[in-house]
C-alpha cells in the first residue's frame, strides 16, 4: 500500500507529460522534414526504452526542437534513408562513451557554448517556421532564411491563402503566450495541446494539414546501402554533431531537472547510456534522434511524478494514440504546429541570460553570441566547433596571466622578475617590457616565479637574452629556480 500514492502521482503525471509531448513530437517531426509519426516513434522509444533505464529518474526523453535544424539539414543532404543510420551510429557512440564513463565530462563543456548552440538553433528554427506559418517554402541556409523574411512577408501579403495560414499560426502563438494567464483549471491542459486543439477546431480555414501515413508505414529500417554512407566524411561529421549536441543537451537537462526535485541525483554515465540505447533503437526504426527534453521533464516534476513509472507510462499513452488514433494527426493544421515551434524556438534564445552575462562576464557573453551567429551563418557542426574554439582560447588567455616586476636601483644590474604563466599568448607583452629595459646595463632575469613556461616563450627569452648581451656590457643572467 505504501507504493499506491506514488503510483497515483506517477499515473497523473504521465497523462500531463503525454499531453505536452503529443503536439511537440508531431511538430518537431514535421519541422525536421520527416513524417509526423516518426516523432511519435521517438517519443514512444523515449518512454519505453530510455524511460526504463537508470540515470535520471524524472527527466523525459523524446524528439527535441534543439536537433530540428540539424535533422532537417541531414535529411535534405543525405535523404531519409540515411537518417536511421546516423541516429543508430549516434546511439552506439553514446553507449560507448557511457561505458567509458565519459558522461561526467560533458559537464565541462562551456555553458555559454551550449546556450549559444541553443540560441543559434532557436534563431534558425524561428526563421524557418515563419515560412511554414505562411505556407511558403523556406530557403536552405540559416542566413538565407533570415535574409528572405522581408520578401516572404511581401509575398504573403499578396496571397489570401498565405494570410489565412499566417493568421492561424499567429493565433497559435497568441494562445500559447496567454495560456499562463488563464485560470488554473484550464491550465491543467498543456498550452501547446490547448493551442493546437483550439486553432484546429475553432477556425476551419483552408490551410495545409499534417499528412498521415500510419505508424507502420512511416517506419523505415536502414538498408545495407545506407550503412555504406558512413564512409562519407559529411555523414561522419553529422554523426559527431548529433552525438555532441544530443549528449550535451541531455546531460545539461539532467542537471537542471536535479534542481527541481529532492529525489535521487542523476548518474551521468548511466543517463548517457540510456540515451544511447534509445537512439540505437530509434536508428533501427528510422526515427528521429532523441534527447532529454527540459520542457517535458519540468512538466513531469511539476505534475508530482516520483519515479520513472511516469515517463514509461507516457510512452505507453503515445503508443496507444499512434496505434488507435493516427488519423487524429491529420486534422492538425501545419501552421498551428509551426506556431508551436516558433514559440519553442523563442524559448531557446536566452535574451535575459545574454544581458546578465554581458554585465558580469562579457567573455562568456561573447562566446554565446559567436556560437549562435556561427550556427546561423555557417552550419550547426561548424558553429559548435567555432564556439568551443573561442571558449578554449578565452580560457587559455585568462589562464596565461604573467607579471613582470623590474627593480632598477640606478646602479648595478637591472633586476627583472617574471611570475605567473608565460605562454605564447602573452609573449608580445613580455617582449615589449623586456625590450624597454636599458640596453647599456646588465640584466638579471629571474624566472623562478613562473608556474609554466612554454617552448615559444623559452625560445623567445633566450633570443632576447642573446641580443641584449650583444648590445650590453655583460651577458643576461637568467635564473630558473
């Protein structure tokens, strides 16, 4: 009997999570350029496979808006048949990293890079879904999406159908924004579901709707020819991008979920293996990649979930819906799903965090902005790599503090003391200070205060010492301690 309260709470929470996940699974799939049912497949696997495994007991996994742009690019570039292989390889890599206990090291990734990654994804997602809201075809690249928006607005203004579609999407966003102000009883229905249902039933405009193929008809098992694509450098780069982003987003989500409850803490390596198992199954079924999703996870905790039973049950409800009511997806207007994703994309852009970082840690704010802009301007994978490179360079610069103290008594040798970390990043400053010393006086250079002296600095100091000795009266005396 002691478990009955937990079962009741988990059952109620599972219903809430199911209602939150349902429109998002379909919306993420459509935005990714794949059948809506594949989003449900990933949600089902997230509940029934990942949900059963150890790691983070209360966070919920499924298709995420954070991977939408990358999945869309992969499907456009390599085709839907290769997507399963990419997701399968991602899952195997995650399983391997979890087995090697590398999960904890993802916490070492700069938070600014992760937030910049999500901001870049959010910007591209918003721009792309604005075209979908108007029933227009979006350009391929992130920059073209943003640059083409003014022309798209003009085109939409000339078309009655486009205006109707755009108005329906805007209505969805308005409902989502205002939902939190409604009475508590109404808010027991998740905002995304409520917005889609209201728009779908209340307007009846002649707009495009979700195409339904059926659950079994949408599943596409990877073919042997598709596995051959893993020899492509581009496909391997996509696998690495999927692995990095999905793993980082899942483990950062786990850390955030841990702050929402007082239950067992996340076992990061086990959680990474749980995500890997889920993605392996999704890959075998040709479905979307999965991550832990903070929106669903927070809804799970706030609904009173106590154990992993809630997330497993939410997978059961998704399976029953996909099996018994697949035609229900066909009445959902595509502009409504686009509006849901525009709203989700706005949440990925951390405007408040950028302002706060700029006031307190401008270097971190710069990393965030550079990462986001690089993702929009180049691509997901290259943008993340650029962000990581900037973060490493910033850390190296801050770690290479060096101080040069000069004591000149007017007679005798000039004494110079170097302390800190002498790296090539600070070499110009060091050489400028040393070359400003009197050329006609002997110099005693004490290096005993250095914690680190790299090869570039050592070579430069030796060369300066030789030049100064030739110009001066006595050779430079260098003490290394």
